[in-house]
C-alpha cells in the first residue's frame, strides 16, 4: 500500500484509541466506564465485572494516560514507524485480552479483541516506499 494510505491507517487507529481509552484516564471517568462495561458484559450474557479497588483504578488510569499520550503523538505525526510500534502493542494487548477471555469467558472482551487485532494487522501490512526513496 502507499505510504499515504498507511499514514491514514495510523491516524485512524490513534483516533480510535483516543475515543476508546479516554474514559480510562481519570478515576472519575473510569468509574462510569466500569459501570457501562459491566452492563454491556451482562447484556452479552456474562457476569457483572468485579469491583475495582483504588489500586486497580490506579493501573487502569496509568494505562489510559499512557495510551492517550501515545495516541496524541500518532495523531500529530502518523508515521510508518509509529504504526509498526503500535501494531506490536496491539498484538500484545490482544494476547493479554485473549488470556483474560480464556480465564473469565467475559464476552465483553470480544468487543476489544477484534478491533485491536484488526488494527494490529493493518499496521503490519507492507508499505511501498515513495519513488524518491527507492
């Protein structure tokens, strides 16, 4: 694919991350997100999500904060290199979500696993370098 197309994929994945991860950035927004995610999991046939202690919330917010900063970097400069790194991160996230799915059976995880894996694959597709760089 062309570099310009790939940059659009990196940008799209960054915008997706901003939307999905923003609720994880503060304890207050995470509390609301946790309630919503628990309700979705139950609607899909799973159980309510376990209650989080302040330490759980801390790690959720740390993750949310780091992903938000990483997303802003990719929005501001959606280069191929960042897309490749993001693809690796998505494969790691998919692996750990798959592990959690195997342990818990929480159907909610499929709503995260599928897009994470798809963005990872898209950011590892071959990119054609521009003619001046060949």
